[in-house]
C-alpha cells in the first residue's frame, strides 16, 4: 500500500477514536484538527474534494476498525461465477460489505442472491485477508476481505441494480476484473480451494 495513504489512515483512526472517547473540549478540537489535516492530505492525492472526504470520515463513528468485505466463489464444473459491476463495467466475484445483523456467511449468501440471482450455501471460509496487503488499488478505507466457497442450491442467473451481467468463466478466459474488488491471484486461490476443499483457511 502507498505509504502516504497508510499515514492518512492512521491519522484518521487517531482522530476518530479521540472524538469518540474524549470529552475535553480542548482535546476534541485537536482531534478535529487532525481529521482536517488527514482530509486535506487525501484530497491532495486523490480525485475527491476535502468536503467529500470529511463527509466520508464523519460517517464512520465509534472505535476505528476495518470494514468487512465478503466474496463468494461459486463454481459450475471448471467455471467460476462472476458479476459485471455497474460501477466500473468490470467483473468481480459477487459480494460486498457485510450488513449489520448478518453473519459473514449469511452476508455472502445474500450478496450472491442479490447480485447474481442464485441461492447458494456457504460451505468453507477460503481466506480472511487484509485488503491493503494485496494487489488492490489504494483507497482510504481499511478493509478485511472474507472469501467463501459456496455451493449452488437453486435459481437462475439474474442481474440487479448493481450488476450489468452475470456469467461463468474459466480461469484461462477471465474477463477484465474489477481490481478494487478482486484480483487474479484471489480467483486462483478460490480455484485451489475448490479443487482441494480440505486446505486450511488462508490469512495474513
């Protein structure tokens, strides 16, 4: 991960934790100043404006922790299920942020149903990884990614408001991937666990 982005994340986490737990007006003012500096730094190195970044920072309340992104690997013979994202027209494993009141396994099953129209069952946690330690584009949020092997139960493929298309692809014929969401190496990892289901869960 870019070092400057790592510093910004640390500053934002310090500010968020301080604003959450401190009651002293002087200290609160200092934490707000730290958050303001972090927003200025991020605005200088991205295509977001400072007000947009401050709004993003303000939406994160409580103790600063990584968000959880779940991704489901569903196979049909030697082909893996991918969805085409409206956000960038590229392809990804179905998934997204885990919702409140969902377990990680429930979240990935819901995401597959919503984005691809299929009913599945999560049968194995393939990997639980720190997103910024892998080949994703830099971003301001710190996230963990949970990859699940999911077995098909029923249903027909269908898109929703977030997806343009749904399809099964072989490893040697993958479309352009949405790299903020998934990398080639992660899909290769899913294939490895599909072929050897007794492999241990991978983690950073």
